[in-house]
């Protein structure tokens, strides 16, 4: 059973995650997204362009279409797995030739 840090503190229990644990999780999970930003080529004219209008949305039609399409595809894939009686968990097998998917 997991508890939130606030409930643990109110109940007088020890914290479920220490600050060092949270920092380690942050270091471990933040590396690849940061690397993606580092290797992105810079835009040469970014400082010469005028700022966007304040009333203009940050996400346009193309971005929303991409988000909705990706979400629907993931939901269909999850539904297909559940319909076959599977669960969405990846468990490595020691022998790749064993099991139902040969």
C-alpha cells in the first residue's frame, strides 16, 4: 500500500520517499528529454521574428490533431491488448523462444 507524503506526515509515519530518492528519480528520468532539447538544431532567425500575438493559441489545429490522433491510437492499442486478455506490462523473458509469441 502506498501513501502520499502528506498523509504519512499527518499519521506520524515515516516519509515514503526521502528528498534524495526524489532527486535520484528526477536525475534518472530527466536525462533523455533534456538530451532531446540539446541536440535540436537552433533556428537561425528566431530573434528576428516578431513575437506571437497574445490572443494566438500556443497549440494550433495541427498540434491538436496530432495529440488526439496519438491518444486514440494508444487507446485502441490498449483496448486491443485488454480484449485479448493481456495487460499492458512489459516483462522480459530469459528465453525469447519460449512463450506464446514464437
